[in-house]
């Protein structure tokens, strides 16, 4: 695995690149090249959960997990750069917004809405960052002779130092480095798996010959029917559409300088994602031919790495997973710190308030990484859906349709958030804290239900706004 020297060099480069943001605004990055933007977007988008956890799912579900990769590449990247990135940048400059929460809030003439969004972002994404920190700590515990709890704190401090030193610009540069490392490390394990199974054509033929299972009831090369197929499609939706309104993604658009630059950024980001996700899920599905049974899906990739790669390859893969964790953590810290130091107080941060915001992120993620609790676990697993349920419809209404409506935005945000929260706690079987109230809704992912209700809330708010306007005119 990794040597202590390799880890030291990695973190030294991490901090060095973070310093590129010194002297720049903590919220706005200034001009950044399209290569940096593309790799930073990929690194922000893809976490260790996607690379390790979803690969375990690909082993169980087969090639149908490639639908998730396709959704991330087309819906989560091409659609974002084609329809959302430049309009977001234009709105941000027009409104003078310094954060995604305030972009939506000011855009709908409600600073209070922006503060509520900032609080939701800080809570759900701030606590989610603890899971990322914990994963990186467990990984490093295999090569550094320190207890995981201590490594959790050291990683949290390193991430905090990166964000406080460089602000958004520094975060983009460190993420670009991590995206490149992810690309190299994943390419190594994908190549090793393809070589072991005799190439992609022979591998797919052998996979198609395997008998169906409960999770792949139409075989390992087709979409399953029933609940398994619906689960895969829900993953496509949550990871490819919910990402549109994730504040850490929205803030990446603030670095755009022109439409032309974004036209160059999108193909590169899509190519990198194709190798990372398409390659990883394809190799993980084919690994069924190498490891027919895996007790713990999360251990699939570690098993394959130990089985197939030499020492250098193993180190590259571990660095790739570490990079996936830390790139996500830096993005989440930046959003949470902006919420605490600027959005909630309602004034531009100073070095002191910015530092205090980062310190709070370190403390929250550090302590939550040590905790084992039902509430924290629920926040970990629901954060993206909860954030999208409250922000997606008001965000799209603003940047795509140019609609600015305070009442509609409030109705949409509240109805989406409350529906998603209720669905997770009382209806959705995997996360319900009680026996689900009904069998049918227990199979429906909360994101689907909450977005439908959020859209309905927008139209209800618009209707009452128009009714009130007509009454005043009369």
C-alpha cells in the first residue's frame, strides 16, 4: 500500500497547490483555465462512494450500472455545461451573488430564503463531509501507524488548511490535481481487470453466460425488472439530476470566463468521467468472472487491487481513492464555510470570520466522524436528495427560465424539503425510522416524490401570487 513518504509528498503538493489561491477572494476564483475546471468538476462530482461503493453494486447488478455512468456523463455533465453553467455565471454576475445559496435567494428577491438554503447546505453537506473524512482516515490507517480517530482529525485539519489558504481558487487547483490522480489510478485497475478476463469482448460474452440472480434477474448485461431495475434508475436520477442543484457544483460555474471556455471544458470532463465511471463500473461488473462471490461489496475493489496489481499499481489506486475523498471534502468545506461566515451573518467574510467558519467545519466533521448514530447515518445517505429537493426547482426556474418569484420559490423549497424529509423518515424502507406507513411508497425513492411536490409547490405559489396581484389591481 502507500508508504509514509508518498503520503507526505501527496499532502505537501496538496497544500502547495492550495496556496495558488492566496491573495484572491475566498468565494470567487478569478480566471481559471479549462483544464483545471474540467478536472476540478470531475473531482468534485465523483467521490470515493461512487468509485468504491458503486463498483460493489456493479459486481452484484452487472452492466446495468453503466446506466449510472451514462447518466452522470450525459445528464450530469453535458446537460450541465450546455444549459446551466453559463446562465448560472451570468446570473451570479448580474446579482452580485457570492454563493449558490445567495444566488437563489437574491435571485428570487428573498435574502431570508438564501439564508435558509445556506443553513440546509451547511447542515447536510457539512455532516456528509464527516463520512468522507472518515473514509479517508480508514484508508490511511492501513499505511500510517496511528489510530483512525487521530487520522480523521489530521485529515480534517489538512482539508481546513487547504480551504482557508486558497479559498475557491485554491480548492479548484487541488481538485484538478486529485482528478488527474484519480484518472491514472482507476485506469490502472481497469486495465488489469480487462487483461485478466481476456479483453472486453470476451469478458462481456462470459458475463452474459452467467445465470440470472435476484438483483440481475434479466442477466448481467440487461436492466433488471421490478425493484432492482427501479433502484438502478433511481441511482441515475439522484446522481445525474440531483447534482444540478448541488451547491458545490453550482459554485464551480463561478469560475467560467466565457461560453467558449465552457465548450472546451465539457468534452474533457466527459472524457475523464467516461474512463473513471464507465471504466470502473465496467471492470467491476466483469470482476464477477474473477471473484464470483464477495461478502462485502465495499471490499470488492480492495480485493481486486491486492489480487491484480503490483505495489506501484496498488499505491496509485489508493492515491486515487484518497483523492476522491479529499476533493469532495474540500468542496463541501468551502460551501459550509461560506454559509457560516457570509450567508448566515449577511455580510462579506473577513479573514477572522472565514477562519472561524473553517474551524467550525473541522470540528463538526471531526466529531461526527467519530460518532456512530442513526441521525448522522441518515444525513450521510440522504444529503444529496435533501439538498436537491429544496434547491433544484427554484434554481432551474431562475437560471433557465428567468423566473423570479419569491412566493413560488418559498413554496417550492418548503414542499420539496418537507416531502423528502417525511419520505425518508416514514415511508422509504431503507431509511425509515419506523415501519413504513405504506408498502407502495416504500419502493419509491424520496427524490422522485419530493421533486414532483416541489414543482407542484412552485405552481401553487405562482397561482397565489398572481391571485394577490389581481386583487390589488382590482
